DNA sequence: TATGCTATTGCAAAAATTTGCAACAAATCT
DNA sequence: AGATTTGTTGCAAATTTTTGCAATAGCATA
């Protein structure tokens, strides 16, 4: 469970506006503790904020992704959103059993340093979905 | 330009079937030399294979992705497909100027080795989209 | 608190993607 | 070549996601 109440006020300084819709969606994401689809949000909204339009949900989710407040990724064929935690994480996804495990961001520090040094690219590895074969499935296939 | 004619016969040994639709779609992908959307394929098909159904295109693209014959990724908000080359590559995408550059797979060898050793996970980093800020935009923002 | 600017929303229509099912056809075996 | 099996396709309907535009509402300023 994630109780952190997201700080929306700072987006005002960026020239954007704090709206009830944005507050609702970000809070909804923060309350969920895993990956959430746009449809999930819409269904929650049906009860708690029935006037909230679907198009707005997609636009706001996209808006938050642009600010790195939310991550968006394609996991197991579904597009999922997640409130971006202080400590970034990623996922290992097995192509066989579809199992999804968490991978700490620390594993990407070396690569990030290299990309910055060699390519001048300041990468933020935000919520990557890495596909492959897990240990269990690999054993079975041998 | 990619002239390689994909070998579809081996999928027969996997229990799948070689159909004109699959041949057409894989060839169409191989002929394009960049990222291609499902709609691109559909429009090509309108001329060369008008009976090819949209649903089939999505199913076949998904089928090829499952076999790692094709990569699928979300780049700049668009879902793009690409005939999987012998030498895997990835992309660095700037959040500011949206510029997309190519990153060789060699950069992921160390990480892959680590994941295999530490997590028993045999990762195939196929066509990752890495977001961040390019050198040019980073300079401007300082 | 009232005013003005314009970012954002709701709405409806368009576009993209998925799904169930019956008809079809690729592969295998007589 | 004909029969059989069952993986695939086309079709149409259901979902999901995007887009243009007029109306709305943040919020800065006075
Ligand atoms: Mn996650
Ligand atoms: Mn590519
Ligand atoms: Zn597995
Ligand atoms: Zn840039």
C-alpha cells in the first residue's frame, strides 16, 4: 500500500494547471499498489467522479508520464500505468510463464553512466519491461 | 534497405502453419527499412492483397513477436513493428526533441550476463526504447 | 473580488485494437 | 488424389484509444 500523497502544486510552476481531474487520477494511481490500466481508472471514476471523461483519463495519464510522475509500460500485452515511486524499479517478464518480477533500478546505473559518458545521453530508465526466460522455465526446456 | 527474405518454413516444425497472409506480412516488414505501424501494413495490403483483414494483421504481428521474428515497441506514442535483424538494436529517445537514435545491443551484454548470473534470468533485450534527454537538449536547458 | 488569458475538459466522432465464432485451408496420412 | 485434423482467417461487433472543437475553469493580475 502506498500512502504517499502526490505533490501536484509544483506543476503549477511549470505553467500547467492543477485540476480536480488530475488530482483524482493521480490519487487513484497512488492508492493502487500495482500496475493499473486506463480502464481500471475509468471504473473507479465511475463511482467516485462519474463526470470524469475517458478521453480526459488518457490525456491526463499521458500528461503525468511526460512529467515522469507516472510510468507507462506494455506488460503482457496490456498497457499499464503506475505512480512513479521514489525508487525506480523495472520488471523481468518470462516469455513462457508470463511471470513478472521486480528488478531494482541499481542494475542500470553502470549502463546509465556509460550512455552519459559515451553518447551524452541522460537516460532515465523508468520502469523498463525486460523480456526473456526465467530460471524455472529455462530448466524445464533443457 | 533490407533484402533478406525471411525463412518461414521453420515455423512449420513448431506446429504452426505457413499461410499467404503470414508470408505477405513478414515480407512487407522486411521491405520497409524502419519502424512500421499496423496501419502502414494495412495500407500496403489494400493494394497488394486487398482481402487481407485488419484483425489478421494484428494477430499475425503478435504471432511473429512471440517468435521473436518481429519486434514491437512503443516509440513516441506510436506502436511500431520491425523485422528483427540478425544484430539486435535499441533506441535512445529524447523526451524533449523526440529524436530517435540507434543503440547497439552490445551495450547490454554486461547487464545480460549479470541478470543471468544473479537472477537466473535469460534476458533478450530486444529493441528497447530508452527515454531520456539527448546531449543537445541537455545543453540548451542549462 | 472581478477580469482576462488560455490551458484543460467534455463531448461526439474517428481511429485503432481486440474478441468470438463459423468457414476455410495448410499439413498429414491414407 | 481424397479424407481428416485442427490451426487460421474473415467478418462483425465490442473495446480501447485518439482527435477536433466549443465550452469551461485555473490562476495571474489588477
Ligand atoms: Mn512496476
Ligand atoms: Mn528499431
Ligand atoms: Zn518462466
Ligand atoms: Zn533532444
